[in-house]
């Protein structure tokens, strides 16, 4: 399964952006979006190094809440059987 990760743009340089999420930073291509409609502080969904969709801060937070729940569930020790 492939998932897009919500990230916040911290810098834009032409058709590339520096993005951050949960302390991780990545260089991201903006080729799939209109860079004129993006600004530092915006949130985008990143998939395979490309920003594929601009999203709201609320939608990014909702996605991270779900991802955090999934990560917590996989890290929880199994109880007795």
C-alpha cells in the first residue's frame, strides 16, 4: 500500500520545495502542482518525492492523527493469548 504524507512547505525554490513533517525534512518536486498557488506554510500531500495535492492544515492534522494511531497500534505489545 502506498500512502501520501502530509508535509508543510518551509521553503520554495522554483519547482522544488523543502518540506517538513514530524521533524523529518525532504526536498519535494512541485512539478505536479501549480507552484504559483503554493506558499511557505502551506501543506501538501507528498508521494514518492512529489507534492500531489495542496491540503488544509486541518486535513493534514487529521491525517497525522490517523497515522499516529496506526503506528501506536503496531508498536503495542500483544497481550496473553
